[in-house]
C-alpha cells in the first residue's frame, strides 16, 4: 500500500503542480489582458480628445476666416452708410446695398453705435475728448464711425467722441 500511497501522493503533487502552473499562466494572461485593456482605454481617450481638439480648431479656423472676410467688407459698409446719409442710396443700388447688409448680418456681423453709453475701451476708440458737467462718467457722446462685432469678437471698435466729467 505504501507504493500506492506514494503513487497517489506523486499524482497529487503533479496535479497540484499542474494546477499551480495553470493558475500562474492564467494570472499572467489576465494581467496581460488587463494591461492591454488599460492601453486600449488610454488610446481611445487620447483619440476622443484629439477629435474634440480638431473639431474645436476647425470651428475656430472657420470663425477666423469669416471674420477676416467680414473685416474686409467694413469699408464697403461704411461707404453704403455714407451714401444713405447723403440720400444717394436709391433705386437698384439701394437693393444691392440692402442685400449686402442682409448677407453680412446673416453671417453674424453686428453693428454697434450707441450714443450716451459709458465709454468702454474694449469696444470704443476715443478720437475726440470734451468735458461737460452734464455727465458723471466718461461717456460716448457722438459716433464718428460705427463698430462691428462678429460673434463675441470686436472686429472694429466704434470710433467715438467722448465727454469727460468737468
């Protein structure tokens, strides 16, 4: 019987060694799968961030391009305003002027030229300074040339005459 016990013990030892080896290999495979899964998740996150950055840069480039074209049209819009002020904007030319104005507004160009507002150097350029007791803070009292915004970016500040408190 001792030979049977020895054989059984050897079989159990071999079986135990085989199980340990299989568990060791399985643990190594699980570790490798875990590592590869983490790498895949990192690469997916990097790719998602890359796509977001590319989309943001593409939108920014498109906005910059539209703003550049609109800024080139500002002298034309100024000429149209002067022609309208002098009564020269009539007939077919008026229709063209209205169409140009409508297109620039559709693209997002906003004209601003408010009299009586507090002077803001971010949106105003002071060309003339006056003083008066009628105002309590520096105020844009006359618009010499309107300003324009595209989205939240000032393309051209309004050129104004300002009145400082006396």
